[in-house]
């Protein structure tokens, strides 16, 4: 005798019970079981990854004020979804709105230089020009001579004379442009009446 197949309503009910067991519900009652924490962590991580990729966020490559704020808030929201202090649906919506807002502001900053300076910070400031420290800009950037020399060493530069220019970028990092090496010319005399050969060493 064949058993009667379950109807669509019963299938939906069984799926709902399975998701309830796996995640503890959209907004679960504490405490969560370990497998529920693991399932929520995997799901929230996957959702966050997809949203960041869709939003073209630059959380890794850049460290402007916009990116730092987004990183802190997004991390807090996703963490609440994992621990069950917030619903998975609410976490997803909040993360999507944050990333959409971040995309909107960064897009606006790309189109408006003034708005970009307001959100991302002022343009670069020269710290060294032709081997000379620009003390006014250094004080404005709260950098001492020791700080600047430390930045040079991190770029593999031992002496300030080797620097053509160094700038404090608006993301907080220091960029260094080295002087071009002047080629050294050596005259080599050859015997038996052959003319002198001139060699340039770079």
C-alpha cells in the first residue's frame, strides 16, 4: 500500500521547521546552540561578502574615513546577526543599506572634488621637497622629523638627500619619490692609438 504524498503546505512547514532547527529562527531566543551559531556565522559571512562585492567596497584597499566608518559599523551589525541579538533578515537589510550608502557617497565624492575633500580629507601635503623638510606642513600633519625619517626608512630610504619629494596623502600614508640617479661618466683609455672610450655608469 502506497503512502499518500505530502502536500505543498506540509513541505513548507517541514522546511520552516528545518530552518528553525538550523538557525534558531530569524530572531532566536537565547541561548543559541553551537550548530546554530555556526550556521548563522557561515550565512552572515556569505551575505556580507556578496553585499560588499556588489557594492564595490574598498575596505581592504583603502583607509579613508568613509571606509573606516563602514568597516566598524558593518562589523558590529554582522556580529549581532551571528550571535542572535539581531535577526538575519534585519542584519541583511541594514548591511545592504550601509553598503548602498557607502557606494552613493563615494560615487558623489568622485564627481565633486570639494565633496571628496570633505569626506575623504584634504589633498596631499608635501613633507619633503628636494631633500628639504617642509616643517609647516609637518606640523599641520602632526608629524615630527623622527616620524618622517621613520616613514623614509620604511620605504627603504636611508638619507633625506635621496628624496625628491615626499607627501602626506589624504588616506594618512606617506608617499616617497626618489631622486633620479645621475650617471657617472668614466673615460677609459685604450692602447695602440685607439681613441678613448666613454662609459656611463647608472
